[in-house]
C-alpha cells in the first residue's frame, strides 16, 4: 500500500481515498498499483457491503494521471505498454468488484480519474464536479476497453463530444448526458452518498452481485467484431508520435501545445 491511497471502513462501508491533494489527487503509479490490493482488502471483510471511492480535500476526485511521471513511466513504447497494463488491470479489478461501488465526486474528475469513476457502478457528484478527458490536448490514445465503457454510458454522440472537443463538462451537463447518476449541492454530497450506502447495505448481496455480473455480460457482447489489432495500432501511433512528446512537455511547461499530426 501507499499513503497516497487510504483505506478505511465504517460499518458496512469501505472507503478508498485518493490522497494526493497537492496535485489534485493525480494518479501516480503507486496509486494504480495499490488499488487492486485495496479492493481485495475490503472485499475480504464480510461486513463490507458497499465501497466508495473519493478524493482527499475539497478540490478534486482525481484530476487524471500524474503527468510529471510521464517522462519516466510513459516515454517509450515499452514503458507505455507497461503503464497501460498496470492501469488497465487496476480498472478491470474495480469493474469486477463483487461489492457495489460508488464514485463520490467533488471538483476535478478528469482523464484517468473519469475512467475510474466510469468503472464504478454509480457516480454521485457535487455541484463543483468538473469532467473532461483531455487526451486530444496531450496526444494520448485511449484503449478500446475504456472507450467502450464511456460509449456504453453516454452513447456515441456524447462520447465523441467528450473526446474530440476535450472540453470540460459541468456537473449539471454530466448528469444531463448520463455521465453521472445524480448531482447535488456540494454540502449535500456526503449525506446523499451515505443514503445510497445505507440503502445498498440493506439489500441482498447475492442479488446485487448477480445483477452486476449479468449487466456486465450484456455490455461485453457488444464488443464482438472489433478488430483488436487495428485498435492497438491506432493507440500505438499516438504514443510513438512527436505530438505525444509535445503534449506532455507543453503540459509540464504550462503552455499551449503545438501539434503537427506527426
């Protein structure tokens, strides 16, 4: 485990807190590595009926990947593959959690943070919630599994708007397009999530697990016919491009990137 990912229990609720407030809870490699273990630990406790993911502080759920690590962790094709395997494994573990999962969102929820929120069963946002996938501003390619989750949730039209414009969506917009289940005032967020947790904790665990798994099977059947080689080539072309280097360099230098399409 790492002090950047905190695990706590309170009655029937397990809490996982992304604890990197100085960087708006940006996802570090240490966080990705710790997340599956955190879920294993909570699900080993028979008293835990629901798991809530949240960000430390008041400004962010998770603001995305820690870009400062990209030069070391995602600079080469091999490093990108290793990072993606780590992140995909953690996200898949979250998707496959036996317990119902809730993303409690306050402030920034972007990039990989939004991917984690989408991997949860429910997303409850405070009015300060801000949502985006800025891949197009960084030269990053998103893998087909992540894109399918997003598209299944909001539909192709809004998935394209989120990805192609790379713009920020307010909490009310996110609720309108189905990205979150409910938006409430920030001051009511904790109480609302507590209400969801109490209701879920009173339900039959086997019934909820059956529903989760069957809905996952229904969603998975839609992936038939996808060309995995083509999808990998498209993503690889992003991470081996000069634009990818320019995107992460510009981010670190706090300037607008100058993309060339190469």
